[in-house]
């Protein structure tokens, strides 16, 4: 019922992967410096968490936009006929 489900999945997976990779690369670079403090780690972790939540929100928005409404209505009508 969701149109372009695989495309949406790939786009969001790629976006999330890029942010996680960047986080790990930044963390790795920072680990060799005096900036590698709990405060900075928590800031970066919080930023990654916010980004992940945003990507999940986008995923849900894209999924809802891609729902094939005709199929949903057809399924609903079938279930209503079975009940009544």
C-alpha cells in the first residue's frame, strides 16, 4: 500500500548512515585531542540523537504521503462488509 517504499527506505537509510558515519569520524578525530571531554561527547551524542529523530520524522511523513489511499479505502470497505 505504500508507493515507492524501497526508495524511501534507501533514502532514509543512506541519510542516517551518513550522519552516524560523520559522528563516528568526528568522535575518532576528537579522541586524540584535549576536546575529548564528557561535555563534548554528550553534545555530539545529543546532536546525533536529534538528527536521527528528524530522519525518523521525515520517514513517517514520506510514508504517510506515499500511502496508496485507494488501496486503504478498498481494504476498509472489505472489512466493513465482513463486519456487517
